[in-house]
C-alpha cells in the first residue's frame, strides 16, 4: 500500500522546485532548442526550415571541420602534457621547501588573467616583428618562424600560452594533494631507503591518483572547449587553420549566421565532451584503479 506524502516531504519538494525550474529553463530548454536547430536551416530571422541531417552531413564532409577536430585533439594532448606535467613538477619541487608558496606564486599570477588577456599578451610577444622576433634579432636570427601564421606551429604556441596560464592552478591542486598525504608512509619509505623517483612511484603517485583524475578530467573538458585564447591570438586564422571546434561553432553561428550548422557543431562538441568525460571517469573509478 502506497504511503501518502508527509507535510515534510511536500515542504522539501517546495524548496527544491525553484532550483529544478531554474535549471530546466536555463539548461535543458536551451539544450533541446539547440538540438532542434541542428536539424534546420536557420539564419536567426523568420522560422527555422527543417532539413533533417543535412547540417551533420555538411559538417562531416567539410575539410575545415576536420581541421578543427584535429586542432582540438592537439589541444587535448598538449594541455594534458604541458600544464599538468609542469604543474606536478612545480608542486613536487616546492612541496617541502621553506617558502615554497613564494616559489609557486609566479606560476599562479597568470591564472588571474582572462583567456582573452593571455591572448593579447602572447600576441604582442609572438606577432611578426613582436617582442620575441626582436629578441631573436639581437642574437642574429633575422628570419624567425612565423609563430602565428603557419600551422600547426600557431596551435602549438597557443597551447604553450595556455599552459603558461594553467600551470599555477595545477601546481596548487597537486600541492594540496601532497600536503594531504599522511606522514607515516612517507617516513617509513624513507627509512627503507626510498627516495627520489622510487618514493614518487611507490608512495606519492598512487596516493595522488584520485586528485590526478580530477585534474586530468578538468583539463580534458577545458581543452575540448578551447575558445578565448585562440580568438584572442589568431581568431582561428590564417583562414581556418587554427580553429578549434568551439571557435568553428562560434563563427558559423554568430559570424556566418548559420545557426543550424553552428548548432550541429555544438551538439557534436557536447556529445564528444560527454563521452570523453564518462569514459575517463569510468576508467578511473573502476576497481582495478583503486589504490
């Protein structure tokens, strides 16, 4: 026999309802609208024209879209190797040092800048005839690479710029993880003669695995959505050679006024992000990966 709802349960639902409605209005309805638009031809005026899967066919047969996918994949790899790796190194080197917080501070300052701000700073450095070219000219290098004009070099230097911004926060997260490790196993390992690489591989790394899963997961999601630094440095150019999926979506939607194709790219990017996140978390949370 079903029990009737108590006044407390109805009160709880009353408190939850505004949040549920707000999420539905601000998240789920725009998502459903985007999915609908991806099956239409729509320029922002009038009524959308239903065209089925034409936008998806156009998207997957477009060479520029393929280039955006490859650039986004390069961003994922680069932002996992450089800022996460260097952040871990900075955390390990400054963890037990007196005044280590002051050594980490210079790495944290760039994180206070916006992505557009980072793009402006590094555009000044890397533009043709910019600060880096002038510095190289002092050493007799009169014909330096075209840092922001040649692919894939422009994507690589933008990943470096993004890493300059992201190293500090990764170092901070790893430092927090290191400080949370109990002292007893560390002292026991040192008594047994473990140190350096052996101490890291046997004690520190396994105990940092849960935090590493979080850091890597956040890096994957952020790299898949990369937009602001690329927009600030190259706007996806020259042409479309440095575009990411997020930038291609923006251009098709708000520059070319092709809301249908832009929505299709948005749906594709959302699905890729969701699948990558689920697969990564399932792999990390599987029993074989438990410490």
